[in-house]
């Protein structure tokens, strides 16, 4: 089986209840598409979003979870609580979490294990900084993050890998198609060697994906979708990306 295509939107710390109006167009696009469509809003919007879209084709996920199943962790959210709210996925190890909260590969791995145990699909993020790219260390950085962040129990059914070069997130800059292809080929090779169904794990590209460059990105080998930031906040921007992925 081929990797399942996924268009995932990360709303980050954006959106209020008024933003739920954007879901109508996204839900309609998800219903018509053969690819999966996921929106990961701030945690407070998960339940209202699910209440609005119902049990349709638009999937809703979280942006982080704690590695523990429960306990004295003020301000944190357990994977099981996300699942209980109706979430199907959770983003883990995003570069903003790694930078702002000092998250390590080992912590991301523990969170992914917690997500799996709760029945969530873990969208594990990897990416190099501009300095690492300029130093020629990109492939070493990505290989190290992949090995350290993905738990042994990972499968194509419970894990998605998102390559997001840190220097391309929200900057309007994107790597060349050759640079994206090189990293995604490495990811596919390493996953195939390590996991029984590693050839079927969906690989997403993220970092300034927008309607104008989506088709070109989705034509790259081993790119099975995108993790989209700002362009996922409005249906007018996100729906064309969904359409481009569906046509790829």
C-alpha cells in the first residue's frame, strides 16, 4: 500500500471561536477529496471544532501532549484527554516547541509513545536550522532527529513524519525541490530500514507552503502531503492546497 496523502493545518496560537466559520469550506473540500485533511487548532478549539464539523471527513488534532498519561502537570494536556475530546492526531516535536520549550528528541519520543498508547496518530516534526543547513549538516541533523524522536512502536498507521526546515517556517522561503527531495529520500530510506511498514509512513513537507507552490512541492518524490501553518487559517488559502494534493 502507498502512503496515505495528508494535508495538515497547524493553527499554532491563532484563532478564536469566530474562526470556526473557516471550517465550512475546509470540511466541504475534505468531503470531496481523496486525501486526508487535518486541522490542529489551539486545544480550547478542539471540541468546538468537532461539534461544528461532526463525524465528517475533516479530522481535528492537537498541537502537543504530555508524555505522562495523567498527573500533577499544571497547564499540560494528556494524549488521552485529546482523544477524549475527539482528536485523532497530535503534532509533536515542532521546531517551535523544540526552541521555545527545550524539547529534546528523547522527550518527543516519549510523547509519541504516549500518543500511540492513547490511540492518536503522532505527527512527528523534524528540521534543521539555517546555520545547520549552511554548514552542510542537514542530513546528519535529520537522521539524528528521526532516530531519536520516533519510538520503536511506530507504524504507518500511527505515525506521520513532517520535514520542516526551521529557516523556512513562516519566512516565505522554501528549499529547492532538490533539497526537499534529498531529505525525503533519506527519511524514506531510514524508515524502510527500521520499520516493517516504513515504506508506507506518510512524509509531509512543511515550511511556507502556499497555493502558489503546493503543486510543485507535491510533485517531489516521497512527499505525501504538507504540514501548513499560516495558509491553513483561511479556507481560501487552504482549500487550493488540498486540491493540489488531491491532484498530485
